C-alpha cells in the first residue's frame, strides 16, 4: 500500500493535479470502463437474438420465438449484466462523495 501511495503522489506531481482528484478520476474512469464492457456484452447477446430490449428478449423466450436453450441461460446472463450496470452506475454517482484524508 505504501508503494501505491508513493506512486499516486509522484503521478499527481507529474500531472499537476492533486492526489484526491487523481484518485477520484481514476475510479470514475475504471467504473466507466466496466459499464462499457457490460454494455458490449449486453449488445452482443441482444444482437445474436435480434432483440431491442430485455423485455422483448424475455417475451420471445416465453412465446418460443427464441429456443428455451440457450435462451433462458442468456436471459439470466442479460439480467445479471443489467444488474451490474445499474450497480456500477450507482457506484459512479457516489464517487463524488469520496474524500481522501
């Protein structure tokens, strides 16, 4: 941990921004990259089945337009991805509350 603190101090001096800003912006960018990765995964699954939304996907699995296997598994994966995106967005909104002391 001490080496991380030294790295942050060194980097903040080199970039000319304070350490708190560097940490906050780093966390924000990390969370944004995770959201983008989840969105890519969601788009890949939805494109495979040519559905515009999670609700439409579920309807098509229920009415048999999408085969149950692997449809149900992919639906569960999509629901988990949606939950992850929502959780990450919530965490992103809390990053502004971070104060390093």
